[in-house]
C-alpha cells in the first residue's frame, strides 16, 4: 500500500475529491515529519507514538573490510505501536 | 504533538473542512495503515517511511510475580522504519 492508496480510501469512504484527499494525506505526514524534525514526539491515540531517540557515539565495523570505524552520535525516529494497534494485529493475524 | 494538535494544525491549512471533519479523515488514514498491516500488507510512503510487521519467535518467559515459567507464543508486531528524508530531517 502506498500514499495514493490511502488517498483513494478517503475518496471512497468520505467522498473527498481525489486531489484534495492526496493533499490531506500529504499534510498529515508533513505535520508529523516537521514535529519530529523539531525533536518533538508525536502521539497518535489508538495508533502509536513516534519519538526521537538520541543515540550515543559508538564503535562499529565496516562489514566488508572489518575496519573499525566510529559511528557518530545521532538522532533517530522510533515508533511504538499502541496496545490497540498491537491487539488488532494479534486478533486478525492468528 | 498529540492527535488533536495534529488535526488542529492540518485543519488550519485546508479550506472548507472543520476539525470534526478532519478528525474523521485523519482517523481513516491511521485506520487504513492498521488495516493494511492486519491484512498482511505493508505500507510504504516515500520520504516518510514504511510500516510492516515483524515476526517475533516463540520464547520462554517468566511471570515476574510468581517466577513461573510461561510459554510466549510467536507473534507479529507493527514496525516502522523511517524513510531517508525523515531520517535526514531528524538528524540534522
């Protein structure tokens, strides 16, 4: 499933014109991205929380050459699915 | 940012829809992602990231209260991987 498929569902279920539906999906995603880019977490009730985690510097290895390299400290996005989301997966996948 | 704040912000950028209507649309977006995964599909959004299920093997656990050994069955859990654009936006 891709962005266009999500927009299409907004059209089918709620009659939102396709172009507007695509724009709305885009705005929702952009809003989440902006918030995370500002270091702010995004909490979507019933879906999950996106958080920005700060990773310390660590040592890694180039898997090809075996050479040891430093991995600089960085910020990464992590997502924790809500209990509702996890339960739906358990219910519908088994 | 909470879901309510997200809806508020998006509503301000769209003409002709109020918050209640936007809530319905945003909820459908998130429900659609959940339903896709529950149906065994994955969701890939360029620039944002992808949602898929990760398999967790069965394992033996312990009830932390009684210390009793319990069998935890295999299961699938939702997993999100940030896309390139999002990764770069966050780490800069």
